[in-house]
């Protein structure tokens, strides 16, 4: 089955019979990601329950190992390893020299991350870091291939932009199928076509049998980039395929889902915590919430500008709400991210000083990395959830908020530049992330919205996330890769 942007709304969840059938016929699966199990947030958080579900069929390779109950296997022991009962899958921490990892991190954070989010002004290209990036990808691919497979074909599932140069080496191995899911945006061809790395990046990705994107826009942008840079490529935009150097690559649109039942349970167990939050007792009666990494792509400064616009034009609403900004650290310690953090802190202080009134300050700023139970508590406490990404591959925060609102209340203000806007746009209040007036208007509507409209909007979004869940996404992608 070819999954096109037009067919996307008609997809149905994978059935229990499909899951059993796939479990039986799934070959050895090698999953490659930058971060491994135990991570809070990010791609690895979504991968871990999938890997555990598929169990002993899976070998998971990562560069960084977070704190976890899953111990990595040193590469000098891999050939004699059998999965432990505790984890149910084999996890390998790759043996990469620190200089390669550091160069790879700099290239990913300083160049690829802003470029792929369409923020070319932040992208800093360094030729030596690009060299280290490619060398690291080659090392990861080589070490992955050194682990003997128990069955053929072997399916290697690559994740995200950090491993964009792995596919050529992996796909060259006889009996190995490479596929990749691209978790970040793919920007317009006008942004990508003149960059020094794009052609090499695209040709590497086309060594995959299957490439997945969250939205039809990203898939379309990728196909246009292929057409612009790869003269020998045959692109079929209708079937969403590319034939290049003897390899046929299928492009699919499959937005990542969340584990809805898990978030339902978290919401239930965290409800007493939500009701006991000091903020519920000592703050005003309506709570606006933002949970963001301190990253310029997340639009926190733009959101604060929108809040300022509202405060300036709705003085009668002062002291009737509080905005709670929970800031989580950026994924990189590079200077551009630390500078952004300082700007956010300064803007919050400025607004609190400007609008303080009889002890009331509009913004409560919490800087912390929350666990999932704490997140669920805050989701339930919030009357309005704000996601204002300038650009975002998907944004799982928005979906998690919806999953936790079993009361069918709460309102989501959502950037139209977040990938999940394609799914949640019917129920959310969509805004342009760089328009203070649009954010202000949406905030005014959210704070005055009636119960029935809240229920109608939330029910619509809850239906969407229930229809496209995490395991449906993963098993659907794997089935497509084996087709």
C-alpha cells in the first residue's frame, strides 16, 4: 500500500491480528538512534516502548546512553550476547571516539538543526565538523553490521537527522534492508538546494528502501529537493517514489503517535498531584501553561511577545490568570542555545516587573526537567495549553496534553508551524507563531470559551490521537518497509 498525503486521513489502525502476524514474520530488526533507552523526551522516549514490545527480535544501537535499567553491551562482547530477561532486547552502546562525537554534536546542533527547521540565519557550517559527522555515521553503520543477524533479511531502522549518512553502508550489505524515519522538518527546496551538504545528504537517504515523514509538506519538500539536485533520479510525485542508482525508495507520510493508554493511566494516577499543586491554590483561577525546551525553534520569546500584547490590551483580565512557563534545557550546550535561554529569562523578568500589581505577577517560570507523571499533573491543571513553535517536526507535548484531558476540557493554542497542526488543527486554536496579535486573540478566545465548545474541540482532538497511536505508527511503518 502506498501512503500518500491524500490517503492519510483514510488510514486505519493496525489490528491485533496484524500485530501478531508482524511479530511472527518480522526478521531481525536493528534500530539505530542517537540516544538510547532511559531518555526523558525526544525520539528515544517513543522508541523504547516499541523496542520492548518487539523484544528479542530487536538490537538497538545508540551513541549516547542515558541513565536506564537497560545496560549497554560493550562491542567486544556482542557476538556472545543473549538478551537479558529484564530488557527483553539487545542494547548496544557504540564505541565511538570522543572527538568524533563532539564534532558530530556541533554539526548537528549548529548547522543541521537550524537548517532543517528553516532558520538559515542560525546555521553555522564547519567543514571539519561535517567530516566528523560523516565519519561517525560510518562507524555506527559499520558496528551495527558487525553484529551477526539471526535471520534474513535484516531490517535496519534508522532514526532522524543525526544518522543521515548511515544508509549507504548499511544497504550495501547483502540481505539488509535500510529504512529511515525523519523526525524533524524537511524545509523548502529554496532553503536546501544551495547548501554544501544537501546533495550528499539526499543521495545518502535515497539508499533507504523507505523514508517516513510526519507531514505531507515535509515529504513534498524532500521530493522537490531530489528533483532539483539529483539529475539521474526518477521522481514519481503521485506514487511518492524515487528511483536512483538502482534503488527504489518509497516516501510515506506517517505522523508519530503517542501511547494513549499510558497517558490515560498517568493522568489517573497523577490527578491527586495535579489537585495538590501549590499553583492551583495560590494562583489565579485560570492557568495558562507552556512546556518547552529552551530552543529558538520552540518560539518561547515569540509566545512572550504575544502574552505582552494580550496584557497590554486586556487590562481587565489582569489577576484573573497566570502563565506558567516550564522551561526544559535544550538538547545542546552550544552558545546559541544558552544565549536564547538568557533572553527568555530576561523577557520574563521584564514582563513581571512591568505588569506586577498588588503582588500579582503574570508569569511563573519553572526551570526543570519533569518526569512523565509530573507532566501529566500539569497537563490536567492547565486551563489553556500553549505550543508556539516557530517550526517543529511534530510536537508531542500537544498530543500528550490532549491525551490527559479525559474530562474533555482545556484548550490548546497551537502554532500552525508545528507538524501536529495537520492532525489537531480542527480542535486547536491555530496561530502564526510570529504574530503577537494572533496569539493575543487566541488567548482571549481560550480564556472566555464556554464548556461546550471546549468539549467539542477536545473530543475532536482526542479522536485523532486515539486513531493514530504509537504502536500503530511503528508497526505500520515496519510492515511498509517489508512490503
